[in-house]
C-alpha cells in the first residue's frame, strides 16, 4: 500500500480516480485547512487519507442524488480498490450546474 505499483499510480491516487468517476460525486474535499490528504513524494492526494488500518475519503456530493446511496457506493469502491475498510465523510452537497 505504501509504494506506487508499476505505472507509477499509487493506491491513494487509484482511490481518488475511482471515487471521482462515480456518478453523484462532485469532487474530493481536502478539509477546511487542507488537512485531509495522503502525502506522497513530490505531491499529495487531497481528500484521501490512507494508512494500513483503512482509507478515509472526504467528498462533496450532488444534492439531487440519493446521498446515502452515493456515500455507500464511495465506501464500497474505495474499500475494493485498496482492500482495507473505508470511511466516507460527506463534507458538503452542491447543486449540479
């Protein structure tokens, strides 16, 4: 979980991509002060905190979707990607524009 697999994509980046590709997810949210992130050499993945015990994903969801269903899907996808338990924090909801 700590290093990047062949191709250079880290597990935290894989989670970020899989989650933001879901219908109903507007974006990842790094927290009020940007404190929710996985730090990598040369960068960070905002909105995803990953360690050996689990992954925490902070998201902004679309208001017109079923918030609980989307959050459950985020939890399932994130856990499936990295093989550890996932916690989802819905930081905000926004309207589609």
